[in-house]
C-alpha cells in the first residue's frame, strides 16, 4: 500500500486545511450577518402601534447602513476565496515538488556511469564474438551493416572510456562540469547499445530460419578448436622449461580455461542437436548460442597461448641487442651531460645476469630495459623502439584476453585502463601503454579474485558465467549473451 507521504502531504495535514477553510467561511458569513442585523431590524414593520413619521437624520443613517451591507459582504467573500485559493496553490505546489525525482548525487552518478561502461563493453564484445559464426552463413555484403553497427558502437564506447579516464584523473575540476562529463559517459554508452539493439532482430531473421546449418558451423568450429587446444596444452611444458615457472603458469591457466569452455560447448552442442532433432527450435537456438559464445572464448584463450609463445621467441632474440643499444644510449647521455635515470645501470646489470643464470622471461627483461631509459634521448630509436613496441603489444594483448574471458566479473576501472592503453599505443607511446596495460591486468585479476573463482563443475557452467557467455540469471546459468545492446543481448531466455 502506497504511503500518503509519497503523494506529498500527510492525510492529517489535509484534514487540518479543510477545517481551517470551513472555519473561515463560517466566520465570514457570521460577520456579514452581524453587520446586516441592525438594518434588518430597523426595516421590520411595527405590529403594535401605527406608523409615525421619522425624523430626517435617522433615515440617512439607515440608508448608509444598507449601502454598507453589499460592499462588506463582497469584501468578506473575496477574502475567503483568496485565502482558500492560496491554500490550494500551496497544496498543489507542495505536491508537485514532492513528485519531482531527487537530483542524482555525485556518488550515484558515478555508479551509473560505471555500470553503463561495463554493460556497453559487454554488449560490444558479445556482438563481435557472434559475427564470425554469422559470416560462415552470410555473404559479406549482407553482413556489412552488422559489422558497421559493431564499429559504430565500438567508436561510441571508446569515446565514453576517454571521457571516463579524464574524469578519473580529476578533469574537469568544476563539480557541474564533472556531472556533465558523467552524463556524457552514460549517453555515449546508451548510443552504443542503441546501435546494436537496432540490428539484433534483423540478424536473428537472417541466421535463424534454419538452425541446422548454423549448428553444423558451430560443430565444425568446435572440432577444429579442440585440436588446437590440445596443441596449446602441449606447448605449456615447453614454455615452462624455456622461460621459467611464471610464464608456464600463465600459459597453463589459459589452456585449462580453454578446455573448460570446450567442455561447456560440448554439453550445449549436444543439447542443441537433441533439441533440433525434436523440432524444438527455441531451445535449439538457446543452446546453440551458448555453445557459440563458449567456442569463441576458447578460441581467444588458445590463440593467447600461441601468441604468447611467438612473442616470447621474438623477445628472446632481441634481448642481447636491446642491452647493447641501451648501454650505448647511457654512454651517449653521459657524454653530453644528460642526467641518467637512477637505477638504469643496475637494471641493465640485472638483465645481463639473468641471461646466463637460467630460464627467464624475455618480455619482462625487455620491459625493464625500455622503461629504465624511456626519458633519455635515443630511447625511441632502433632496436629499443622495436623492443618497446613488442612489449606493449604483448601487455595489451594479455590484458585484452583476460578481460574478454572474465567479463562477468571485471569492473569499469580495468576496462578503462585497457582502453587508455590502446589509445596510448596508437599515439604511439609504447612504454606508457605497457604500464597502463599491466595495471589494467592487475585490477582485472583483483576483480576476479573478489568475485570468487568458480567451483569446478562437470559441465563448465560456472566458468561460462564468469566469462559472460551466460548472464547468470537462471538456475542453469541463464540465457546466453548474443548480438545486441542492453535491451536485446539477453533475449534468448526460457519462456
């Protein structure tokens, strides 16, 4: 039951107003009657004695009294009406004011912007993941509007992240301008979602008339990826032996998560095939879309292992040349009297020691070399520039993969830093981009730990929820995420 306070005024206050208005009306009528009594009494005819001629002066007084009755009555009534109207206006103004929504607080606007960024980023990522499966069934001309929608949404999202990054750094400083910045973040995210929502139904109409071909495509992608995942698992011991336990542990984690997603995809593909054989089109589509999302994430994880192995090999081939180039830069700085960063010599000496001490991470070695010399003239030339670019791309790629396959738990801050790293790398400022990407990865890993790692289950459902393949709204993990914005991406719900 709705409280009377929500409507703007307590009931007892309304009753008091009515009583006061009634009292005012009665008082006005009584006052007018009291003024009229003497005149009315003087005009009553005598019943006991015959009429006598009255003096002239009393007749003038009686006429004056009669003339006063109407003005006094009118004034009294006008006063009552004015008082009543004033009270009514006060009531209406009070009710209107209470019905207005409360102005958002800075903390509320901040939370809203964060949620909008996460939701828009999830929508763009899920839409990008579905396009390869659609491309296997549709020609490029038919698919072009959907690629354009994803590109437009990505552009709006990038602008929103840029606004948010400035806001996080304290710009602008004026509270009003900061509120406008947050409104701009939410508006950009809403536009990204709107663009994707507008195309979601059309993609369904093109993809879903016959689910059989789409199911064949997903099963083919699953089989190819299963073979690649086996190769990635075989790569892990080699990486551990060559580059040390830390590198091996990261690669092993990616390979294990890839297998978890493939287990989930196996179960959902089997369910989709059974549903298709039974003629249950809605259930087939739901299970198929879940399998597609899981296959896409397994592909990201397997590709991450392969890409890491390749970049580690490239980095190992560069370390010695980078050390020589760094020492030359330091010597040139000393020759010209340029201040040398503190600790630069120690960093280079430590890396040289690692080269002969056993397995080491060559990407980490290059990162330390390039970061130690970033402010010196010559640090952005030759082999050092190549090394900085390789390190930055590896760091951005690792952070990107982690966010993509754990988006069910990753918040706005690591996503914003990752977007900033991408912009900084394009500037190009590779050393700074690598720093931002590493920080983004640290925050994303923190968010996943705070969320809680999923308990292992035989069907891989908890991993799919953590990865954002499922929305987690129902006992079986919820609807699969599909192409679209916030209004449509979870449309394959049961019922």
